[in-house]
């Protein structure tokens, strides 16, 4: 039983429900690449699998190291977490986080023949660096922290697109949208323990609207306005009600729920991206990840 509990503790550190959202980033990027190639069958599907492994390692490693660097703070604010509770030692968690980051970069290096010098490997390495910089130095910075966290997600979308390098060079600017969205969630999360400020929550709501508008405009330009609108509407239904509840009563519990739904709704946002590029099959496949993430969110903490 102690070994089982320890294994569960290690799994808790990786935030499994969140990793599913990172996989949806990759699939959204692959959908953009399929649009550029003109046919999904032309893509390297073995490479897609490697990118899914890569993002799982990168995201998992990043959140594990987040708990390592926050161990002392968590002893006061979140003593139930795996490290402060004594279930997992800080050293063990540190090695796990490092191993996962190495796995992520290594998997990305296997996508293209150029290996460690490929665009996929470079993007994976950049994500790993950004994750460590956020965890160690920028997490509590008022505006650099949210931007840095958002950059990890923007690069992750590009990592999915890197299955076809031409897609990255053509649509690299799309990475700005996940940066805005994750910056909004990070802003909200600042009040998760002690309560938040309404002006910050209103700012996050504005960023949400900007994200949705950008996705819809891309869909409109690609003549896919109807399907894009459907997915964007579903996206809005998921994120705005818990956020408005938190704005009305900005206590830690309601803010935590707004953060949770904001993270899980990334799956729907990524489905909307696929719909905006006319990849309805990809959009529906990404949407199927939602119940998986919701199920895992019942078993493991999202924040």
C-alpha cells in the first residue's frame, strides 16, 4: 500500500487532467498543419505520437518542478499536496520533473530527421526553459509571470504545428492567442488562496473576449464562421459562468473553480482552432478529450 500511495503521489504531481489539455494544444497545431498541407494523410503520424509524448513530458515536468520550488510555501498554504504532506520527497520530485523535461525534448527530437537540430526539438527546449524560468523566478511577478506562463502554451501550439515546419513559418503569430488566454488564467489564479481583486478578474474577462474574437476572425477569414462560432460559444459557456461567479464573490474557492474551468476549457479552445481552419474532424477528436480531462479532474487536482 505505501508503494501504491507513493505512485499515486507522483502521478498527482504531474496534474494528469492538465496534461490532457496540453495534448489538445498539439492536436490543434497538427490541425493547422493539415490545413497547410492540404491533406491530413500527408502528415507524419508517428511524429504526431512523438509530439504527444513530448508535450506530456514537458507539461508534467513543468508542473512537478513548480511544486518543488513552491514546497516551502505549500507547507503553509497547501499542506495537502504530495511534497509538503511528506508523501513524496522534494529530491524525488525534483528528479522526476527533470526526467520528464528530458523525455519531452528527446521525444520532440525524434519527430524529424534533423533530430536535435529540428524545429520540434528547438520548440520543446524553449518550452522547458520557459517552464523552469516561470517556476523558479517569475511565478510571482505581477505581469512577467502570466506572460511567461502563456508563452509556454503558445510555444506548445507551435510544437504541434511543427509536424509540418512550413505551418510554423506561416502561422507562427497564432501563438499570441494562447499567451493571452493563459495570461488571463494566471491572473485569476493569483487570488486562489487568499481571494482576488475584481479589477483583475474583469481584466481576465476582457482577455477571454479578445481570445474568442481572434479565433472567430480566423474562422471567418477561412470561410468557416458557422462551425467556429459553435465551438467558440461552447468555449464561452465553459469559462464565463465560473468567472462571473468569482467576480461577484472573489473568494478563494470560487476563484479556484474559475481557474479549474479555464484550464479544462483549453480543450474546447483548441477544438475551436481546428474548426477555424476547417478541420472539423480534428475539432471533434479534440473535443473527445474533454470528458477524459473532466474525469481525471475528479481524481487529481487541476491547480
